[in-house]
């Protein structure tokens, strides 16, 4: 992008004239997708597929003073798509087989995260060899084939929302216009609508898969697609979900719900780091869940009405479960906050645990720090994934884009939730809406026990409070993993997760 030259004419008039002239001279944005062919060996046989990567132009209808002025280019969103090559006697037969094949649209969250994590960590035909959480691969890194790819049963489209990956506003546009819940939902929905229209996929089984804030986006997109275009999905995959922010947000003056939601995760992480010798994880979680829903909830609701004896008793149990000291639990008023928990649990060892993955430890930057200065579990994976995506797009998929690939953008810092002003961010009504409207829609919810970004207790609570009949709740399946926010960090759980999603898509495609 280039800035316009400074105006030399009359103040205001000259600048407007020059800006208009510069806009008129800008070339019309166009789609740019590069196509390559590949083969992947799997247990089911070789997969021959086409990869397309680049950017597609999104346009918005522009009306001024009730006069239609056309479809104006507003954004260039990056996508990478994989389509299985199908046999057939002619084009018509292959087109029919294509329509019968599922297609899955995938993104991560943030907000402000690219789709690199699910793309090169779990679902794509190539993944990065990042090692194990306890034994990461040193640089330089490598890409390896992924025989468990979802491409076995579904075509794939990975979407990078505005300002992530290589998605940008058009020249003269404003990226920040898309940095908010409503516009974000609209842009991703438009990518899906365009793709289904141009690729003749309206009659295909369709799925949306999101992780973290991507689950907020996924159910919102599903509702928007139906209400705006009548587009129905076969399934939603919600990985490490957050649909009701009120159950896990410590920023509220009364953050008791967050404390209750996080307690079982604190206990799980304490168990992983040796604070509960001789006990099984399941036994400990059962106790923590019962304590959170019973005596701990009662104690927090009492406030200063607790007697000293009652307070000391609750503090002792809370300290034992979380691995924190009784003194610390008393000083934080029985309400340990998750970022501080990361710092406090192993403070005596000079270490901090990860927020994204509580199994990961890092060196505490200061022995008296109130909070860690960076998440060691993000530090662990940032290098491998950033190196892999830059290499992969440019040299294996032959992308012509040489923009920096934004693994994360700073969109989260100014993200707009104006539609939820004065109330917690909650999109569970969107999930309820699409499940009521579509009696065939299936949902898969995945949880990680060591996830401090979206604790499993909050996600379970969300599902438990859905206003849906039993017949709809039976269409929701659950999968728990002894991992953090990203179950695919680790070979064994990656394979388990991939097989679970593959089976889900296969079953939900034949309602």
C-alpha cells in the first residue's frame, strides 16, 4: 500500500480531489489463488489432492441516499483450500461426486489469531514437527505428512480473518472496521457463502470447525449463515470452547463464577506437577468438581458472612486442591486468578506454568513477580509454527504473496464487543437457535484438562445450561483430553483428536 501525496491545493478541497483521483487510479482488487497438486499416503491409500492458496476479494453492497452504487471491494482475505481429486467418466460425474463430498471451513480464534494452528497442527495434509510439550523440537523445524488429515473424509478451507495471516483491507480501506464481533462474523460468513457458490458446494455436507474464540465465531457464523442466506450446516466442531464469557472472566468485580470454573483446571495442573502424589487424575477432578459446585460455591456466595472457622476450613481444602499455600489462598480472598495461579504454583522452584497449556513450564522472570511476563506454552510453539507456515505457503504451495504472515495480530487489543455493551459476551443463544432450526445439526465439543485459556469446567457449564430439549442435547457429543488448550500438541492426543473429528464428520454427513 502507498500513501497519497500531500495536498498542495486549497485546504480540504485539494486533499479531497487528490484522494478521489488516487482512488480512481487504484487497480481493482482481484482474487489471487495459486493451484498445486500433491499426493499423500494414508492408511486408506494414497490421496491425490489440489491445494489452492492466496486471497479472495470480499465486496459489500454500497448504498448512499437510497441509491445503489455497486459492490465495493473492502477486504482481501487469505485462504488455503484442499480438494480431493475425484475419479469419474466425465466432468458431470465428477461434479456430482464433488457435491456429495463434505467440506469443512476452519479457523482459530484470538481474536487476532490466524488459522495456522489447526492448519499445520491437526487437520491439514502437512503438519509441523514441533515435538512434544515436554520435549520440543529445536530449530530449524520440519514439515511432515499428516496421514490423519481430515482431508480423508472432507475437503478443507482454512480462513485467516482480517489482519491475521495475509488477510488485509483493500488499499484505502480500514482493517479496524473488521476488528469486532459483528463484522468478523459477516466477513467469515461471506467467505463461506462465496466458496459454496463459486465451487458448487451448496448441496454438499458442510461443517465449521473453530478453536477458542473461533468457537464464539463458529456458532455466530452458523446462525448468520442460516438467518442471512438460509445456509444450513451438518456439524460444528468446537475445540476449547468459550461461548459464555461470563463464566470465566476475572475482570468482573464479582468474579465468583470464574473462580468456580477454573478450580478443576487448577487441580488438574497441580496434579500434573506432582502436587497430588498417589491420586489418579479422575479421582482428583471428581473431588474438585464437587467442591466447586458445592461447598466452594456456598463459601464465595457468603462473602464476609463466613465465620473464621468456616473460612479457614474452605481455605485449607482450596489450597490442597490447587497446590497453592493456605497463606496465599487467604490473601487472595479465596479467589485465585488464573494468570496469578500460573506464577504462584511453582514459584518456590523459580518457574511458571503455561496458560495455554498448564503442562508447560518456563523460568519466572522475577521471584517477586505478581504475574508471568509471557506464556511459556505460547513461546514453545510460536517458532515452529511461524517458520513452517512461511516456508509452506511460499515454497510448497507456491504462493505469490510475500507479505509477512501474521500468526497473531494486535486486533484483540481493540476488539469491539459493542453489541454486548452492558452485559457479558454470550453467544449460547446462537447455538440454541441453529440447533432448534436444524434438527439434524450435530455438535462436537472438545475439552482440555490443562487449559487455562478456556477451562473445561466453564465449557461444561455452558452446555449444561443450554435451553434445548433432550432430543437436541443428544446431538451434542463430548471429548476430553489430558492436554491443554490445543489437544494436538503431542503425537498421541493429536492422533486421537484427529480420528475423533474424522469419525464425527463421517457420521454427521449421512443424517
